[in-house]
C-alpha cells in the first residue's frame, strides 16, 4: 500500500509542483489512513479492498480522538485526491470516496493587528544593536512589508533581494516565482543587516541563505517562530502573534489602504482570489477591537 502512496506523492511533486511541506502533509495523512486500515478486523492490505464504510470509520476514528474539523477535512481531502489518482491509474475500479462529502469547516476570519501594534512589534528589535538584533529587525520588517509565508522567508537567499530596485523575489507554493516590492524602512533594515549583521553571523562564505541563525546556518521555521514569540512577549501580545499574523496584517492593511483585491492576491501568491477575499471580511470593527485592546481607556 505504501508503494501506491509513494507513486502518488511523486505525482504531486512532479506533475503538480506541490511544495515539500504540502507533500509531507499528504504523506502523513495517507500513512495514518493506511495504518488504520491494516489494524482493522480483518486487516486491509490492498487499496482495492477499501470501501466507503472504511473511510467513514476512519473519519469517526479521527473525531473520537478529538481532531479539529479543519484537520479532519484536510485528511479527507487527501484521501479523496489519492483515490482519484488510483482510479485514473487503473489501480482500482471503483472510487470509495466518490459520494463522500467532505466535513464542513467553519471558516474563521484571520487575526490581524492594528497599525499601532505592528509598529510596536517592529520597533522591538531596534533596541538590540547586536547582529541578531539587526537580523531580527530586517526579518520582521520584511515579513510585514511583503506578507510572505514563513517558509518563503526562511528560504530566501542573498541574491533574492534587490535593494537597488527595492524588491524581493520569493518562490511560493508550486515553486511559483513572484517579485514583491518593499517599502524604504524594510529596505534600510535589510541593507544594515547585510552590511553589518550577517557578516558577523556568517561562518561559511559559501552559505547563500539570507537569514542566518547563531551557528551561521539558514534560519529555520521554528527559529523564526521563536524570534517572533519573544518580541510579541515584549509588547504583551504573547501567543496572540505568530509569523502568519503579520501576513494577515499585511493583507488587511493593504486592502483597507485602497489596494485592489487582484493586486493583493498577486502579492500574497494566492492561486484563487476566493482565498484573498477572506480579508475583505476583516472589517473595521475587528481592527478597532484590536486597537482598543492596545489603547485601554484611561
């Protein structure tokens, strides 16, 4: 059964151009499903044996283990895509998921920060004049200036930044390239980091990564999350601020500032404009609530 999963993952990588993170999620979801099937009575050892009841039982199993509705929906979507592939390949004759509805997921509005809170967060690293402080200021400014995903930011190399043109090149989902303009403050923070901070963090002249950790290696997703959490704690926001919060704030502030939906879609790298439209529902009332929290009545 794992052999078919492997072929499907290869298909996603080669034919669909899915990212490593997406493929890893598919691998995890399908391997979990395969493990569940082999523990059934009697155990199933072939995908051709799987029927709709098997899939429904797996969904019930997930709900009993208190998986969130969004996680269950993701796993079901992975299973449905996998069986569509098996059917197209001729591995199975009938698709057991063809009449199976995906679990309904209530879409929650993305959390966004007020301009004031963003500015307070971006100001924190400037209090530290060390190479790490210069790095942190540059990465926070760049996150908010571009709305990049965490993986996109930590994957940046030095030559992806063009300070003369004030833009940055990143590769999003499906290795799709996009060029994103950056404002002067972010460009200045990057220039200072590249001129002063990065050379002192670097241990290997051949390392191409833009953002380095204390060992001189490429900063990881986890490392970036910890950096942001530390500064969020400093301004009293704690776990309320994540790397994705800055992406949400970028999109919300762009739209509220008059940018067009198509423009923001392009900057964020969304394949479907419906994903970007979620931000149009993050209304002024929600932003006012966040603002009021940071400005309690005296």
